[in-house]
C-alpha cells in the first residue's frame, strides 16, 4: 500500500509564555533551556532542562509540574551531571550533557533519554534509561560501527515510542539523529557561503537510525549498537535552508508519526557575519515506514517573535525539544516545550485540525 501525501494540515499555535528561566544559581548562570519532557508513571509531568553554568558546562536537571500551578514547576535536582569520560574534557569551549529528548518505550518498559554528550571527541549522542523517570542510568555513546555509517560529530537524537521495521525489515527501535559537517562544527558562520553552494542533500540533515529490538531484549547493552541509518529529510529552499534537525520525539496521530523539527536560515547578511534564525515546523512520517515523509511544513509554525525568543545567549532561536499530548484539552492538542534564544524555556500549545487532506503520490515518488 502506498501512503498518501498530506497536502494540507490545519495548525493553530498559542504561546503560553516562559515556564522556566535561570534562578540565579551558579549552575544555571548561562541558561535553562531545551528540555526533554515525559509523563511519569503516576501521570505527573516531568521536564529535563539543560542547565548551563559558567564556562558552558551543562547538566540535565529534573523539574516536576506543580498540580494546578498554572505552568509552574518545582526542581527535583539533577538527572545527569557530567561524569562519564565522554562528557568531560579539558579544552576550552565547555563540556557536559546537553539538549535531552526523552521517550517512554513500552516495548522495553523504560524511559529512554538521548542527549548530546560534549566531551573530548566533540559532540556525540549518548543514551540513558530509567524505570521511573527520576533515577537515570547511562547506557553509553551510540556506536555507528557498520560499513558506510557516519562516525563523528552528531546531535539532535530522539527516539520513536514504538518499534518499527528498519529498511532491512528488522523490528527495531528508531531514533532521529543529525550528523554534523566538520566545517560547521569548526566555525558555523564562516561556513555559510560553502554550505550555500552544496546540494541540499549534502547539508546537515535528519537521519533515522535503527537498533534491532530482539538482541536488545536479551541484552540491554545492545541499546547503543546502531545497525542501520538512513537519510530521511534534508534542507530545502522554502525554509530551513542551511540545516534541519530533529526537535521533539515523535508522537502517534491518525496520519502517522508526528514531531516538530527545527530549521536554520540566514536571517540577515547585512553585517560582516551572518545572523541565523532557528524556526520550527511539523513533519509526519508513515506509521509503518518512517522513511516516508507524508507531510512537511511548507512554512514554519513557530518563528522567533517575542523578546525572549529574539534576545538571549543566541539571538533568534526557537528550539522545540519536548512534546506532551493533552487529550483532556482536545484529541489533537499538544503542549510543546522549547528553548528561547538559548536562555530560557517557553511553552506553546498546538492544536491540529481534522485529519490532514492528502493525495496519492505519483509513481515516481512511491
């Protein structure tokens, strides 16, 4: 069966303001941003913000929503502090545990957190697991050891909540990731002219990696063994032309797997150095084969507009990383937690209209 392409999707968004900001503590001096988000087993909402201390040293905190607290949270301490060798380094430029995304995966009975471990080798994707969402155990850095796989700087990982079939037909845990170009990792702004000359598919793009389920069920250490990785979405000319990367973990809706992703454009080249803009849009994958993109936002659903989104550690950034379905508010209503200008955390309520309208793809697109 060939999946329909979705040509229209009604989306409404409402900003609900800042929900977490630096408290004045030393370990939050440079920001509280880019949180993971899950529902604990008792139904309470947990956020895992990246907290940044002086020197760009990051850890992952835990905050719990206060019942009837009007989007207020109480700190429960720390989920992960930089401690593993792959999270520590002596070079300048910082280190630690950055930009988590968390998903409960029923097939293995655990919460899985993917985060960027910034250590001696540069940014790498690391994974931790938890039975309750409160106590986390490191599984290690993802291993891309199969022939033809990218080995190097990598970011923006987020796991799907249920197993899918890999391109080879193996039932697997799937996750987003974004291998980085070496030139952008060294100097992102100086690299812009070179990136703009590249074909879109050679720019930093969203890939899906696959970890076979059967070996993992027998041996939890297999959680870091990546068997396959495929390109699924590249920048294009409409928006997000420099690079795209995963935002929130996917959630299941009628049309397939839906998530928010981020895209980066040059907002202004009037100065000696270009200014970037980080925006966010929606992507929907086929439920059986997530390599198939059924819908991609023709324009962003969220762009930097408020003062908190335009002014901060990095200007002009909205960066979605946590999504919380809110069925009590509407069948297709979601709260999306996002980083604002790399300094604080905002909340956007997003509602989708009736199921997206679609057309059968041409044979060449099948």
